[in-house]
C-alpha cells in the first residue's frame, strides 16, 4: 500500500509525490500563506477568533467564524 495521498483540485483528484506527513514548505511560509487567506476571508465577512499554533508540532492554523457564526479553521 502506498504512503502517498491524493491531492484534490477543482478539476478532481490528482496524485502527489509528497509522502503523507511530510511538509514541503517551512512553517514561516505556511504561516504567511494562512494569515493572508485569513485576512482575505475576514474581508469577505468572516471573523478571526485566534491563531492555533504548536511550536513543537510544526502546525499553524487560524480559527474563524463565518457571518452566520459557524466555526472553521484555515490551515
């Protein structure tokens, strides 16, 4: 069984060469990308509720709420 997961796109599922669990970009690059997406969504009416970060886990996400109050994360 392969340790590779498919990558989804707007046109459907495509294969990827990145093994499951491996990051291809540094945490600071992902942090900037997530913050930019959170800002874009805030401009569309979402509310930022806080950053979700674990130093030792190499993970970063932003907790948000849509205009109806539904919670979601951007990562």
